[in-house]
């Protein structure tokens, strides 16, 4: 049998051109998988970064503090300034039994700037006095030492816990500062711990990393605050919805200080539960949008692969007809076309996953502080496996129409095709 060399070369050129075209079309699948992985990992990292703003805060927490009244009540005009006192703790325990932890907070002397010294280093901290129960509401992240305990309160020990920034400002060389003494204005305090809880944007009277924490009783004595309380932090018992308790908390404190119980600005109750719910709802929408965009891009890439495979089948009509004529079954033709489609989408998809993971890893390295990763911009193992399965399914779907076209080709018609 005589073989036409020119015709053979033409068939090779056609196959090579089809493969190049297929690889170019596979870029759509590659880009879709890359976007899906990158968006999911980026969304996870963004969620962790936003969660850092509420780091350490219990989800069923409320903060109560006094503000200028906005409503007249029992002969008092609006605009009156007032202050909570230590008796409000007992009132809340008695009248709102659903509360779990109740912790008063003092913020030192108002309108003054404190200066802390250690050797030749100095910084300007914020002072706060707390009870041990405060750790159940805003959990400290102890890097060194311990937090304030009950013995510190009872004995009015001159001890302190340093925030992250204060520690770095005073102890430039690092190391464990516990047992060392610092001077705040004219008073010396022994350092018993370092709290690395930054608290993000959730802060009261300054960021946690810029504060020096003292026992509440010591602040009362040192700054001559008497029984005043600047803020009361509370948490609800398990299963209690804090938003349902907020009106009762406000009413309990308001009536004791002759304030209208409906004056929401006069007795400010800040409910963190609402913020956590808002954050969860926000990221549910973000995740839905990520999957919608990623799968939509994948589908567009699969349609492109299907179209180019259809063109490939059309250009290989003569070849398919010859193979059918010499005994190739429809099943063989079907397997060949679908296999090419799956391989093309899998190669493009796995390449997209690898590039997405690499980009996310670079973002994660860029969000490292003190050797600690602050946000994890990565997708889970099973998420990557699921993405690979989706790509495989897309490959099968992309090859169905071209395979059906190839199976419908009759050998006689194919061999007459020009």
C-alpha cells in the first residue's frame, strides 16, 4: 500500500495545531481553579484578620458604661453626667441571675498622661484595673508569666501585667521580664506577666497592647477612685442570648442611679453578640460569592474546552472514519475523546491549584509577626481534593458533546470528507 508522505505530514500538523489550541483553551480551566482556590484561601485569611479584632472576647459578652443622659427623669434634666459604682455589681448578680461573669473595670485617672520607666527606657501606657473575672470575658494571651489573681486583689499587691507594645518599648532586648520592677509615674510595680492579646479594633480606653493592667483594688487606692466603676463587663450563662438581657441590665443600673430605663445612650450597653452574628452573616455571603465566581469561571473554561474539542473532532473526521473502518468501536472513540478532555482539564486544574497555593503561601508569609502567622491564607486538603473532583467532572461534561459527534460519524462519509 502506498503512503502519501505529504498527506501524513498534513495530519501531523493538524494534530499539533489542535493540541496547541486545546492547551490554550485549557487556560480557562486553569484560571477558574486558580481563582476558586485563591478566593477561598483569601477569604479564610480575611476572616481570621477580622476575627483578630474580636480576639479573646467571649461571644456572649456585653460592656456597660455611663454616658451623659439624653432623657429627663424624675426631676433631673437631660445632659446629666453620672458614674457607676461597685454596688452595681451586686445589683446585677441579684436581679439578672442569667449572667455568668461580672467584672468591673477602672481606667486610672481621667485626663492625665501616665509615663512608665524601666532603666533608660520609657513609654506612655494606659492604666486599667481589673478583677480576675475579667480574664473570663476578655481572655488574655499570656506570653510570659500570669494574669491578675485573687491574692493580688486581697493584698493590694503592687503588681502589673504589661501589654505587648509596652513590653517591647520598655524591654528592648526581650526576655522574660517577670520579677523585674518598672516605675509608672512615681510608683513602682513588679511585672508578673506579659499579655500579647492585641484585641484588634475592639478596645475600650485604648488598645490592650498599650495598657498596663493592675489589680482593681490597687487602682482604687493609687488613683483615689473610691467605689467608682468606669465599665462593667459581663457574660451570659451557656444558652443565654445576651441581646435579651441587655434591656434588663440597663434597667437595673438606670433605676439605681435615677436614670430613665429607656435611655439607651445614657446607660450604654455594648453587645458583642451582634457583632459576631454580623461577621458570620458577612462571611456566609462572601463564601457564597466565592463559590459562585469560581464555579462560574470553571464552567466557562469547560465550555471552552468542549468547543475546542468539537473543532478537533471536526478536523479529525477523516482520521476517525478510517479508525472506524478498520474496526474501532464507538466505545473506543468515546473513551479517546473523553480521556483527552479529562486530561486537558485535570492538567490545567492542578496547575491552577498549585499556583493558587503558592500565591496564598506568599500572602501567609507576608502576614507573619514575631515568627507567628497572624492569618492563614490557605485552603484545606479536602477543599483542594473537592476542587480536583470538580475539575474532573467538568472534563467529562466537556467531552460528552464532542464524543457524541465523533460517534455519529459514518466511516463512508468520513472518508469522503475533504
